């Protein structure tokens, strides 16, 4: 077997790609016409450019259908004669972000003996979530050392049906110059997620990110390693918190983001900034040079649906006259802009309204 794993990129952020292929994966095979299991759950390992099993399997006269996967969990069911021949039941996202992996799968049907080698094009079964932060406000300085995604579904079933099997060609080779960001995957050749449930919260701790006015920082790459901070999460239609109650209110189970931030007032943007020389607006300062962040609840935009094989990059933008999000425990705004109303006294006559000047 040979493998294709998507865009020919080198960033670790892509999980597996053509420049970072898996060293091994599991393969199931069945006869195309007879729908009989030919072998199952066989490990194929990269060896001199192709993937080989420890025990050789030989091509029959009949064509074969191949199914493959890497980094899956739960119960795998393989029944080539069923309407849903390939199923992962109870797949659960790892609760530790740094331990999350890129769940990939592949299907190639009706393969003849030919040269003896079949190509498997792997697709990403999960959604990838990443974060940036931007400070658009010259009157504040922001420090961030953690992010969370709260109350999203973590468990589900992944099905490859007769309708969605197809033969997975490498869709990333297709490029439309008029729509360079378009998804060129044929709609009918993807696995389907069902029965997503079991809310979970995913957290990432960062080396402190310092955001001066006008700066944008990649939080996912803040610690120098994409694989540690990129979240591989379950594709789902998000049911999001609307901000009408505190994010941590009892019974509040809708999805939202959390940013652990320390925010300072900037007294004079033209001066060199120091923590000791400015007032803390959000976070704590014990007076002895020890500062720490506090959580901020941030609403996720409504209408968000995470799809498999797509990356979503969210930017937390601290804008001019923004409220900075809310306190998760109280629902109060983190920042309250100073606004002024004005009254002016009327002129009042002096006690001697007419004064003679000689």
C-alpha cells in the first residue's frame, strides 16, 4: 500500500500531511463482488516508501475494497455486506489537548491486482481548532497564559456508509484560483459523525503571551509547538452560550471560550511599559511583584458548525471600547469603559449686579 494524507505542507499544524505521513496504520479488506472479509485490523508499516504488513497478504483473482484508519478509539465494526460497513462506535476525544491525535481514515474500493500496490488517500475525521489574540486598544496591555473550549461534545459514532464510501481521491490537488479556500471534497465521499454527546472542556496552558497595542499573536504556537496546543475536536453543530447568564451558572451547558488574561491600564502609550508602573484592570497583583491571570468567558459566534477535515482559527480581539468579555462566575463585564456625562453651571449674578468704575 501507498498513502496520501492531504496538502503537501510541512507545518506540524496539519497533523498528518504528505510531508508528514503516518509510520503505520490499520487496514481492513474485503472482496468487492462477494463482500467477504479478506483480512481485518492488520497493521501496515512504512518500509522503503510503501506500507507492508508483518504477515504477507496476497492479491486474489477478485478485486478488493480497502478500508484503513489511524488514531481511532472506541469499537470498530467491519461488515462489508452491511449498509454501514465500517463504523467507529463511541469514539472519544482525549481530555488532554497535548495527547490529542489526528484521527485519519481512508477507503479505496474495487482495486485490481495490477502492479500489486494500492493507494490509500487518508482524510481527517476531526476538526482542528486553533487560536490567535489581537490587541487593538492602545490603552491596555494584555498578557495571556491559557485558553479553554468549554462544553463541547466529546463522544460520537463515525460511520462510513455505502453512500459515503466512494473512492477517496486526493481532493487537495484540485485548486480553483477564483476560490482558493474552497473545499473541493466531493460531498458524497466522506464519513458521517452521529450521536455526538458528553460535554467536555479542553484546556491549554501557555508560556505567557504579551500583547502590546497593535500586536497579533498565534496562541496555538505560543509555546513553540503546534502539536501541543492544536485541538483535534469532534465535528459538531455548536450550541453556544448567549451571555444572558454567567458562563459558570448552574445548569449552563452551552459552549463558550475562556481566555486566562492579565490586563493592565496603559497610562502613557509613549512610555516604556512596566507592570509595576501601571494599574491592573483584570487579574491579581499581590504587591510584591507577583501577578497572575484570571479567566474571561467569551461568546462563540452563533451558527458555528465544525466540519471534519477543516481548521478553524479563532482570534480574540481586544478592541477599543470592548468590554473584555465577562467574569465566568458572575457574568459581569471584565472591563467597563470610562464614559462621561457633562453638566455646566449657569452664570450667577454677583451680589452687586451693577458696579460703578471710576
